[in-house]
């Protein structure tokens, strides 16, 4: 049994290092390339099956989840032009607020299986299962199967992962791609083949086409790890990084160039920009604007608290992603200290540098953001936390004879238990028995680890008790996030701002607009119009498009602020009979500056509205003068 708690190692490997002082078990191991222990494959299969169940269970309870991206996927399933550009509707007026890579998978699914909640959301769930598997293989390669299983399990039950792998925001694909890039980085360091280096760049390039600059949060981790740990000359390492950068530019730049070189008259307006520029979207709304708060397209919407390091432990962030953040930081600090005298290419330290840099970069950026921030962004942080927790668990176990290490274990258990109790307290009424169980078990683990030190009895750790204590410690750490993940999976989530847990946001599944009553009218004679309707409030156009499976114009894009179309353009489209109806909530005046409010006023002046199911409907083929 003891052999299962240490990664396999080749004693002839020159990069092995012993703990500082020359005694104690080795901390590093060569790449794991041989046959895995018998228990690994069944354990991994069981984990992936359970992960699939968690991510697929009652998946349709969320309906179309974020109807904004669901409508774009529907549009892409009917129009290859909408597919390529990421248009919000099949008429190709305006794009969504992100590049289209995440939409491509959903659109292809809808094209094959037809429009449904399952067709939209199953690709996200499968991405989640693949991400968990890739994290296992990445961590296992340098740190052994136990670390890999613990890391993969931790990621699988992190509430924000459960939330986003059951949702249709771009974050699911982004997370899969950056974890795949981490695996490619590990393989590139272990191999002399250039294909892994090119693959790193290609994956980051595709991640850029998923969520723009957020993809670059992991780049410092990959570059630093390769520069330090790759067993080749410095010149060769730098050259390889340039190759990876070139690959990234080719993959990401090909789509950017295609958009930039296409005449604006022949493509949709770039959503969430004031200038119809993909560079504006990249640098402004989805770039520096998120850091400074100066987003051009919309107002500030900070869902995760004000910008500071305390944001990482706010009530929503704690529930979504920060359960094991302290444990990850302790693991990183202890691991780097223990490997401080290791060789440059030491794999254990390389893994710590990889995931530690990833964690630090994400925490610094997320803590400093003054613009739009949602706690679900932390899904990009989750793989690093999970990996460091898994690696740290094996390092601390192998060094458990040291009083300092035992003290680190005790501190980690205490603080992690405190975080778990805090998460339960901000969700009062949710499984109080589990909160007390975690508290009692955490205290028991603290006593169990501290007893040998307090009694000055050097433990031999050759009997079963320490192994049971280690298992109890892992259970203490993972019980809370597992319960909150199950709660998250048991509820639907809709809209653009969602969070995990029993009291998470976005749980009102009626929040998406129900267009069932209007659908028959909108569908009548639909072939005569480029857009069966137009509306300037988010959710109305998306809801009607999903109900009718026909193009519905979203005036002004997501926030209604974009100057697309202008009043003159809209009036020309109406005169050409390209738009059939205009829809609005009664008594609601568009607060969006520019064309959206002008169009609303023009429609109200020139057309008569009819109330249908709580919505004012204007027939744009019948102006007042013609009645």
C-alpha cells in the first residue's frame, strides 16, 4: 500500500533530487512513461464516469442557459457566414462579444442533432470530462498517479467547474485548451520533438479565439517553466519559445486577419465595440477595459466584489473556487522550499513552477480587475489549485516525518476547514450536518497529525493509522466542494451572470425570455424577410430566435450600446421589407445611448403597437400613414 503513495521513479535518472539535507525520500521523479500500477486505470475510468454523471445529470434543467450564446450557436448552425464570424443571428447584423471558437462546437452540434438544450450543453460537459482527464495525465507525468488522481478529482468537484461545464459560456472550451496546453508544455520539456512546442502555440492561439486576452494568463507559466526546466541549452530554449509564439500567431492571427481584411459591408458588425474593429474588442472591452473598468461597450458589472486580494475570499468566490486556495499556496511554498537545491531540470520543481506561476498570475489579475468581473472567471484558476493540491498532498506525505512538514499539514487542514465552514455559513440552511461533520473531522485530523509532535513520539508511519489519517484529510478538504458541486448540478442556471452553490446566482430558469406566444406570428411568411423581428433589449431577440429558429435582429448587441444598425440603416431595412416586426417591453424606454433609443422612438412614432403576451409588437410593414 505504501508504494501507491509515491510516484514511480527510475533510480538511474540523474535529475532525481533528495530532500535538502541529503535524507528522506526523493521528491522528484522522471517522466512516467512505463506501465501504470494496476489500480490507476480503473480509478481513472471510475473518476471520469462519475465526472460525466455530475456534468450531464439533468443537464436540460438550464434550458438554453445563456440564451445569448445559444442564439449565436443556432445562427451558426444555419449560416456558414454566421458560423465563421460568430454572428448573433442568421441575418448577420452583429457578432457576439467574443471570438467564435466556442460557438463552433455548439453550432456543429446543433447542425447535426438539431436545436435543443442537450445539443447546446453536452459539448460543454464533454469538454469538462476531457479537461479532468488531461489534468490527470499532465500531473501524473511529473508527479505520479496519486498526485494525478487527487488533482483530477479536485478539479472535477470544484463548484465553478461543475457550473461552467454545464453552461454554454466560452469558459468551458477555454479551460480545456489551457489545460491541454499545459500537457503539451510538459511533453515538450520531456521530448526533443518540435511538434509539442508548436502544439502549445496552436492551443493558446485557439484559446485566444475563444476568450481573447484571458487565454494569455497562462502564458507566463508555460514560458517560465520551459525556460527553467527544459534540458537543452538556453539558446535552444529561447528558440523553441519563439516557435511556440509563431504557432500561436498563425492560429489566432489567421482568423483576426480574415476579419480585418473583410470589408465591413461584407461582414457583421463586431459586437461590443464602438468602432466595428476586432482590435477594439480585443484591447478594449475584452482586454485592458476589464482591468481598468473603462469598457467601451457596457457599464461596470462587478459580480465578485471590489478589486483586491480579498476578492478571492469573498462569499461568492469562496463558494465557486477558493475552497483549497490556501492549501494550494501552502503546497507551493513547501514544495519550492524542499526542492530549492534541486537541479535545474528537476521535474517536481518544474511542476510547482508551472502550476504556481499559473496560480499567482490568475490571482493577481483577478484581484486587480476594476472592470466587469464574474466569479466564474475563476474556472481558469481551478486547474492550478487542483494540481498544486494533488502535488502538495504527495510531497507532504513523503516528508511527513519532519516536524516542520507536520506543522504545515496542520495549518493547511485548519485553514481549509475554516474556509469550508465559512462557505457553509454564507449559505445558511444548506446541509448543516455536513458543516459540523467537516468541522469535527478537520479537528480530528489536526489532533491526529499533532499528537506525535505533542507527545514527542517520533512516528514510524509503518502501520495503517497514518494512511487512514491521510485519507481523512483528503475527505475533509473535498467534502465541502463536492456537496456544493452536487447542489450546483441539481439546479438550472440561466442568464449572463451565474455562480455556483445552493444560493448561487442565475438559478431562476424563467429569466430567459419565453417567446412561445409570439412564435407562430413571427414564423408566418418568414421566408419573405431577412429578420422576422428586431428588438433592442437583451433576451427578447435571443428568446424569439431560439423559439422560431429564425433570424431576429438584436439592435445594439449585448448591451444595446453598439451603433449597429444606425437609425438610417434600420429605416432603409424596413423600407426594403427586410424586417417584419419590432418588439419591446411596454413602458420601457431604451437606456442605451445612440441608435437603439433613436430606433425605438422612430418606431413608436411611425407604427402602432399591439400588446401580445406582455410585449408590444409593431408590424413594420404597416406604417400609421397606411392605416
